């Protein structure tokens, strides 16, 4: 995944902005103000869409994201190993107390 803009994309954005500015200025010189404004809005919108779509396919794949999540889960699991061990000991002690309590009672009918 690329997070910094490539030189080609930056150059394309600058060239696109210059082209839109030149076409907009030409539209205002040659056309009526209302029509030139509509042309400017369309050109700026098209430039914005082109810039937004320029990096559309540059992202991590599903497998890469899942691999990163699995790594984070494994690291969290490893960090919490001591707590799980303590909980297991507490549970086993609790089970032993319950078993001793159950073996000591004479009421089988409950």
C-alpha cells in the first residue's frame, strides 16, 4: 500500500489544475458569464473526480489486511498469556472446591 503520493500523480494533478484554470479563463473570455460558470463547475468537478480516482486501485488486499489483523490478534494473545494462566488456576481451584463440596454432601436427591 502506498501512502505517499507518487511524483506522476502530483505532476498530473498540477497539470490538470493548470488546464482547468486555462480552460475556465478562456470560457470566461469567450462565453457569457453564466455559461462560463457552468463550464468552470463542470471542469473543477471533473478534475476532483479524476484526482480522487487516480489512486483507486492502490490499496491493500483483503488477504493483507487479514494477515495484519491476525498478527495483531496473536500479539494480543501472547501479551495476555499470564492473565489466562492466572484465570485457569483460579478456575481449577474453584472446580476443586466445587468437587470437594459435592463429594462431602450426603444429599443425593438434590
